[in-house]
C-alpha cells in the first residue's frame, strides 16, 4: 500500500493545541531560550564561554540571515503546488505571502540601522499575528509547513533579540506583563512599554483584518472535481499512480468503471492520493486532462496512460510526461488546480484516507462502505454491479 502523510498527524494536532491553549507556556519557552537563560545554563555548568555576549555580538547579523530565510520560505510558498498550496489569506486585501516578505524586509532594514527597539516591537507584533494564523490552521485542520516554518523563524528571532527588563517588577501581574521584555522609544521619554502589549495588538489586528479560506474562489468558476455519472449510488476511488497495488488493481478497475458508468445509476469520483513525491506531477496533469475533456471514456483513457507511464517509470519529468501524453493522444489544458486540491483534500479528510488503494461506496446516507486493498475493492465492485443491475430490474 502507498502511504502518505494522510489528512493530519495526531502528534502535530496535540502540539498545536498545546501551543494555542497554553500561551503562558509559549512565553516560558521563548524566555527560556533567550540569551539570558542560555547564559545561566553555561554558568551552571561551569562553561567559560559567555553565550549571552556572543549572541549579542552577532545577533544583528543572525537576525538578518533569519529574515532572509523567511523571505525564501515565502518565495517557495508562492511557487508551491502541493496539497497545502490552496491555503490563502490576506490582511486588508493584501496577500499574506507579500506581507510576510515585506515584514522581513522591514526587519532587515531596521536591524541594519541598529534600530533594535523597533525590531523587537515588530517581532512581538509578528508573534501575535502567528498565534492567530496557527489557530486558523488548526480550525481548518490543514497545516502548512511553509507557514509553520515562517512562524518558527519569527519566534527564534524574538528569543534571539530578547532583553531582560531593566527593573524587576514587583507582583506576579507585572512579572507576567513584562516577562517577554519591554521596549522604550526616544520620543516617549522614560516610558517603557511591555512587549506583551504589542503581541496582543498584533493578535487583535489580525482578528479584525484577516480574511482566509482553505477553499479559495477564483472568479465564479467552480473547482472541477473529477466526477462522472449520476444515480442513487456513489463511488469514490482513492489511488496513487506509483502505488504497486493500485497499478495491479487498475487492470480490473478500468473495465469495471466502464461498465458502471455505461450502465448509469452510479456517480464515480476520482481522488489522486499523493503517497509518492512523483504523484503530484501526475495528479496535476490528470486534472489538466479533466479540464480538456469531459467524457468519462477520455478520462479513463487518461488514467490508463498515466498508470502505464508510472508503472514503467518512463516519464518522471514534466517534459517527458507532456511528450508521452501527446504521443498517447491524451489532451490537457493547464489551469490553476489549487482550488481543486482543496476539494480533494476535504474528501481525503472526510473519509480518513491514509493509504491506497481505497474505494468508498455509498449506497445511502446510512450505508457507506469502505474497501481497502485489491481483494476487498474487487468484492465491493462486484456487489455494486449486482446492486446496479437489481436496481434496473426494480424499475
């Protein structure tokens, strides 16, 4: 069986819940990895190297490098064509990826001119923004590695530039308020503002201005999910072109699908599960083929060709795949497939698919059957064909 990442990783969910619901723990973690804490550890272990001073000496340079890494992450995300690429968001109508790039550029400029008070202010506000965005991903049950990496860089930069408050505040409330540090501005006289205030400002600002969706709309066009036929029964086929059991099943599945769709009474939906890294390219061109041709016979032909190419590993690059599809008479029409990925990912999560091949057959709202592996699917297809024939006789 082909195994991918599945809809969500349970450990990642628990970790995200922990981060979101335990902000105090996050504060303690960020303080604990600050230069002051690292220095304390060094002193406790009798190390002679003063890590605090070394980090302070190089932290402007390190901050700039980390900001450049953040820009690189946003650049990769902008070109992303994987399963999380349909996640979209904006603040006041500006794409979050562009805001992320601009945010890191501003930090680079401020750090280069040694305006570290403003750097800490921006990093604190950024943490507030990231807390909301991580909560949003948890709510949508979709986690983007690019977004999480960007958030991690912001937190590392905040910890790196942490400055212990000048005066130890009395009372537990003031200790919490100033625990993440403080910032002073030349124009504000002796006023020192706790950075926690800017974290809250960043969070509230994002709550009020953020607009996001896991299923973005591109104009009025509805995402083209590969579904064919209609009737009282519904069948969802989860396969991976590079999965050996899926390749073995295809020789039996293809004629069965022809029979079911020709006989009518069954709606068939195809979901390509990305269990192998090569699958993303093939899945994209399958959707291109769906866009170019609407007949189920053409789509089944495209599936046969893609499975054959994957089995023989004869077209692993995009150029090779284009030539092979053209030679086999499979037309395609490139378009933005990201909204389709969103719909397919919803189907994968709804049925908790973590491996292939899998077939879901819905006889009614209360009778939904899940078949895993070639033998079970073959038996399920036989039962569905029998039900289809009996349904015709009843009419």
